[in-house]
């Protein structure tokens, strides 16, 4: 029987949650890397046993961990030094002979067909790639060297490259999102990049319709339609039907259009999910009611999903990388909160239940469908 593996990154370690296809009973493994910030954990689509994790610490720096047995054991990989016996580094190479220091790896995106190729988005915003399972990393310098680069500004969470979307049909096409610069696309495997922000409008910047400067929180794509993108922006939920060339708002009847994650149903390309929160200064659910909103029409028409979620005195947040979907026939939706809960729905969002409670604040949630 098939099953799922849910990968959870938290402020104080990583946790691995596994269940069969019914998703009723869960085994919990962890914390892995106890006490360390694990900003993102993700598995390779090409090898279910290959996992990558972003491990960081304010004292010891940034390290990539790799597992080749589904998270049972791990090994540090990459250009690292050792401080007091603890491996770690901020020093990845940017294509020159000198290492480049940065704060953390926000997002890891393994290749769709090669377990040894993986991309990393870092803060300050840059994109790196490894083709040997994380041992060596090289920057794709065309992005940071874009003409608009000097005008990029940090969002409230920093100037982070937090989203990497790989086109499943055209391997030379990659989308990234940077806060607060916007969406960029390459059509030549990272050599050159173009801003993809036409149609975005952001109050509070000198030119609300500028080519760059927009605080994009997350973008998502259904693999069967790589030209259709969905976006949760700093205010506004958006949609593009032309691979990011233009965007239109689809916030519709959402009670608030501020939030961080957005995801797409694995079998229904027009079904999307968001988690609205009150505002950019009040990062908790409106009226203290935790609600996932679903649109079955590709936007504009939204329904609240509440069954099994707390509907009073709930003041958690759901971060941009903390929602994921599995690919089982009865679609599973998962999200984690800053209060340490991980919720799951085995019926596309109609009913929810916590898998686990009282973890450290959840930074990321990813899921693998297992044979």
C-alpha cells in the first residue's frame, strides 16, 4: 500500500512523519539536528530516499545535510569549515575564487529527474546549484547580476530568494521569487533572467507598478500546466496564464487577501489553497479562526475549510513554505503553524486533524508520496 512522508522543518530541528495511504495513524521521527534551525527539508522527486535539509545556526553558520535513506541517517555536504567540532559555513562560491557569505538557505529545490542536482535560494537573494548531490555549489550569477539588482530591497523577513519553481516540460525554464523584488524567469537554465511582474500593484513603493520591488510571498504551479502560475503576494492573490508575463488579481471573496502560502491540488489544476491572515502587521487568522480557503475555479470564488481547525482564540501563523499537497488519489493537504501544530486533511481539505502538536515553530512542510 502506498503512503506518505511529511518533512517538517522547525526552529529547533526536523521531524519526519509517515503514514499509509489512509493517513490516519502517524509515526513521528525526530528531532533530527536537535536545537538547530532547519529552514527547509525537501525530498528528490527522482529518488524517494534522497532528502536535503537546510541547517543553520547564528554561531556556526549554514550547512546542507543530505540523507540517502529517507531520513534515517544524514551527512553534511557542501563547502564547509568546522568550528569547535561542529561543521558549518556561510561560504559558498559565487563563480569566482572567493567565497560569498550569506545568512541562510531559505529554500531547496531538487531537480525533477536527477537526484544529484539541487537548487538553493539564499539570503541575501541569490540562486545556487549543485550537480553532485550538494558537495559543491556554484552560483547562477545572472540573477544577482541583473540590471535591477542594485534596486532590490529586503522585505520584513529579509531579502530572501524563497521560492524556486522548475518547469516540468522545459528544463531550461525556472521561476524564482524574491522578497521584496518580485518574480524572475530564466529560459536558458539560469544564464539570463527577466522580471515577471507586470500586473502587480504594490502600495507603499515609489512606483506601485514598477518592474521590480514587489513583495511576493509564494508562487505555485500545477505540473500539467506550467504556463499557469498562482501567487500569494503581500496583499493580493494573483494568477498568470502566460508563464508570468502578466498577472491578474483573483482574491475575489476572500475575507483578507494577505497571507504567505499558496498551493495547487495535484489532480485539479483549477483548485488552489491559501491561508489568509489578518494583516501585514497582525500575523494571525482573522477573528482568531484558523481557516484554509479553497477555490475550485482558479480563483475569485473561495470557500472556507474549517472542520477540525480551531475556530476561536487561535493566533498562529502559517509561513510561506509550510503548506504541501500529496499526490494520492484522495488528495492530502498539510500545513504547519508557528504554534507547532501540523494539520492534515486526507480529503482535499474537507476535514482536518492535527498529526502532531507542540513542535517548535514550523518553518516548512513538504510531502513525498511513497509507493
